[in-house]
C-alpha cells in the first residue's frame, strides 16, 4: 500500500487487542510502509499503549534515538508489540525497582 493511495476504513479489527469495530489510528506515524500499516490496522488505544511502552524502553535501556541501532530496536519491539511479528519484544526488569541509589542522591 503506498502513501495516500487508499482510504483508511472507519472501523477495523485491531491485531493487538483483537477488538472488532474499533477506530484505527488514522494517521501514519512514520513516512513509510510501516507507518501506513499502523494507520490502517492498529486501534487508537493500542497505539497509546505502544507509546507508553516505547517510553519505558527508551528510559530503561537509555536509548539514544539518533543511533540507528536504537531506532531499529524500537521498530523491532513495535512490530512485536502491535502485530505479534518477529522476535519477542525486549523485557523490562523491574526486580531492582526502588532499590537503586545514584551517587550524590540522598
């Protein structure tokens, strides 16, 4: 599907939550085929869930989004998260949550 070549349906079946008759994101978050796929196939609620999960990944792994490898890491995780395709997404270890102290913090 090329950009702008097809109208987005008003209602879809989202591949992540599997709910039927939900509104799609309705805009391409990236100027490529993957962005068009998100626009046409993913519901708004699942897109919002992804944005929160993406922020967790960025913060947990200290990703520099100017780095090509970091961007590819997010794309791989997004594809897994939204479409259940490719390798399983990265996990976030919360076992140390609240127990890490930084130098100089009191």
